[in-house]
């Protein structure tokens, strides 16, 4: 049971606004940067050793009020959902500005907390280590606005993973304003050969997940999506010619 809970915590924020039921609504969410949210994971085991994990998220409904979050009774959630296990995931904070093309179910209340069903994971492993790639079905686009700082990690092979959300559950001192030095944090535990990078965006960056996203977490519980900068992204924008003929 402890290993399963460890996996679910490792999967933090990997599933936010992913394809859910066919009746799920599609929409966009703006103003997300540094917004607080929480998730509740419920687990079933239809075909051992695989587990099915349903993800319920507060995004777009509330900022996961501490009083409500701390009062959630996970045995009650198990009863409400018919799950074998229910565990918390959060609080967390977004580092993206918006989500485009998100899908989510109708709002419902689980043990006093209003949430929406946002996705389903089928997981064969209960104990993935940090910096391990995982795949998830997702059709959303993460949006980082012009002027925003983006943080990413680079593998020794040059693969890039953008930080999409962080948590203070591992290091209570983490804040959006001090993430530039996160790579030097001993709890980050960057493997040998990996690098942590930060830049301030000169134009909006959109990171799509056209069906499947590759994701991972770091030692601090931060979550990432594999990405590539768009072609010519760093090419200077041509200024309009002001000369009149």
C-alpha cells in the first residue's frame, strides 16, 4: 500500500485535464500561473498487476481551500467512488499560464471538496524513480506567456523536459520566485550529466501533447513534460519596415 501511495505522489500533476469520459467538456483555462490546486486519486485493480487510477482535480473550480483539503476523508471518497484506495495529491501550483483544449467531467463533491474527473491512468509499476519517463494520453496544450520564465531539465542525450508544476510538500521553502536555483537544491537530486535551465521568454511558448505526452518528476516532486522548442523559436522577430515608398 505504501508503495502504491508513493507512485501516486510521483505521478503528481501528470494528468491534469486529460481526455476523460466521452461526455467530457472541452475548454480553455487562463490565469493559471502559480495557481494552487489539488487532486484526489482513486484506485481500482481490474487486471493485476495493472492499476487504474482515476484523477479528480480542483482546477477551474476552487484553489483547494486548506480547511476543506485537510478535512477530506479518503475512506468516504472510497465509498463514494467504489474505489479500492483513495489518496491525496497536492497542494500544487502551476507554472503554466493557460491550458488549451482541456477536457474534464462535470463538477462533483468528494468528501466536501468540489472536483472534476480529468483523466484515467493505467499503471503497471507502483514505484517509478524520479527522472523516469512515463507516457499518458493527453491532447492538451500547455501555454507559457511572453515574459514568463520557463524552467526545464536536459538529459545527457539532450532531451528536454519543461517544468509545469511544483509543490512545497518536499521542500516548504519553494516558491515560484526562487525556482531559478532549484537545480542546486540537494533534494532535486539531478542525476549525473543532467542540467537545469531557465530563460525568460521573448514570445509565447505553446507545448502541445497531440495524443500522448511524455512526462516525469524530479526529486522535489516537480512535474515535467517532454518538449522541443518550435523551429525558429529563438529567431528574432522581424520588425515592420517603417519606410514609406
